[in-house]
């Protein structure tokens, strides 16, 4: 997956990602989890309303970066 940017909401970080082998305007939003040793992992966003809000913010972010 390719990361196109990040969003922060109430102290949590979310990555805007797309499949690197895909030429499409589809994207995923994953919660960024930082471990104590600096290891980064990603988790899905289960709250549908939060995902919707993040998706709208992601579209704005991607449009300003001319990715969309």
C-alpha cells in the first residue's frame, strides 16, 4: 500500500492509503498505531461515522495534493 498523507483527529492519526498496484481514485483510511519501540502498524476504522468524516477530509487532502 502507498501512503498519500495523514489526518489527525482528537489525538489519533489516520493514514490515507491506496493499493500501490492500482491506478484508481479509491483509497483506504487506516488508524496509525505507534508501538513503544517505534514500530508502526495500521488498523481499520470501525466507527462508520468517523470513517465517513475521515473520508471527506481525505478527499480534500488528496485534491489539494493533485492526487485525485
